[in-house]
């Protein structure tokens, strides 16, 4: 069990495992008679799960893509990457702090995840990132936390990984999604298969705009949100973004049955 747990810490294994968990929940939802949602969305890796659920991407093809994605990401930056969460400052202020730290240190750091109002994750090389983290503390951030990762996801440092994934995406069949998928690169839906390939490549080195994604869904009339798979972080973020929306967490059959009844 210990060896299995250690293996799951490797991104090339973690990412297919998370994809599988999310798709399994989606399939049980359908088996229980759950209704089709109006939209699907995914945070980072979750976009692959959303595309499988939407019928745009076959599950076995998605597993191969995310396993490769998980291999390419840590190989893009060796030892010197870092990420940190900054809570309690406006997004624009975090943007400016990163710009100043990058200019002063002469190395890259920038926002990677706009997760909720006042909650931004930054990514980049360790030295400028630590400088930005210190500046955020001095500016009055409620919390600044270094994340236990060495892969600066959703930053320009992932461009080599993106370049390696692009030809694999080109070889993979995508079709028009049956359910619109809201992409977090630009908080928009893209039915064209080639656009989907491009966005899956771009999302590796561009920020996750989760706040904008949820706000756009709310503006489109979405009132109920459900998080599929392990964890409940996204449900918490959604509560902070779409305060009038209702959220559900689907991790087991009982929770799924409850949602089927609530939405019947």
C-alpha cells in the first residue's frame, strides 16, 4: 500500500487516476438516472474529464493524453520551479507584485490560477516566486503558502511540455461536444475540435481563469454546480464566486442519489 501511495504522487500516474475517478462518478450519475447538465467545466486536468463526459474525447484516448501530460510537466523544469497560494489580495495587486518581482529578480513568476476572488496561485522560478510571496505578505495578504510542488503548472515555464503534447493532441480524435464545455483558458465554450486541441495545449502554460469561468456560467443562468471526483476544493471556490448558486459534492453513491432526487 505504501508503494502504491508513493506511485500516486507521480504526476504521470496521478493524472490518469484523477481522470478515471471523475469519469467513474459521471458514469454512476447516468446509471442512477441523473439528468444531463447544461454545461461542463474542469479546473486544469479536469477539462479532459469534462471532454470525456461531453462525448468529445474517448476515455482511453484521454488516459493516454493525461499520462503523457503528467510525464512532460515535471521534465519541463528541473528542481527550480515553485508555486504559492496568495489569499486576501485583489487579483490586480498580485499581478503587479509578480511583475515587480520578475523585473527585480530577472526571472519568471506570474499568476497561474485565478481560483476565486482574493485567492490566486502564482508559479515560476523559486527565487522570484519567494520574492513575490514576501512582497504579498508585506502588502497585507491574509495568507501566503508555499505549495509542496516543484512543477510550476500553468506558467510559461510549461511551454516545452505544451510543445510535446501538441502533436499527441493532433493525432487524437476529438468530436463536437454533446454538452458545451466551458474552457478555463478564456472562460468560453469551443465546439470546434481543433480549437479544443489548441486550448488543451495552451492551458498548460496559460493561467486557469476559474473565477471568470464560474462567473460566465452564472451569467448564462447556471444555478446548480456539482464537483465530481475526489476532493471538495472546487465546491468551496464556487461558493465564494457564485454566492447564490447551489453546490453539491459527488464522491459516493449516496451523494449522487441525493442529487438525483434534488434535481428531479
